[in-house]
């Protein structure tokens, strides 16, 4: 791995509240990670609550509302989350 990438990941771990960082390929393979305790499987996340994803032209919100997921797709200007 490049030392520049390792430096960037290390810098992120110095931010208060950051539990770990990873650089992952688009097909899901971990290229490099710095996660105390060995790996992401060691972290205890608990149950999924809310996921927010920002895309170029919209946002996606996914919330677990048992027994299904509630999904919202919104344009940034329509929900006041910024302008593009």
C-alpha cells in the first residue's frame, strides 16, 4: 500500500470519535484499513437505524421500520440540503 494512503487513513483516526477507517474497492474488497481490535467485524454496530446516502442529483434515506424499510429519495433543493 502507498505510504500516502496510510498517512491519510492514520490522520482520520486521530479525529475524535472516529472508530476506524477503511479504503474499499467498488467491488467490496478492503484495500487498506486501520481499525483498532483487528477488523470491522470486531466493531459492534447494533441494529441498523438510518442510512443516508448523497448522490450527485439526489439523496436517499433508508430507515428500518420493522418489518420493512422506509425509503425516501429527494432532490437536494426540495429538502433544503444544499444546492448544486
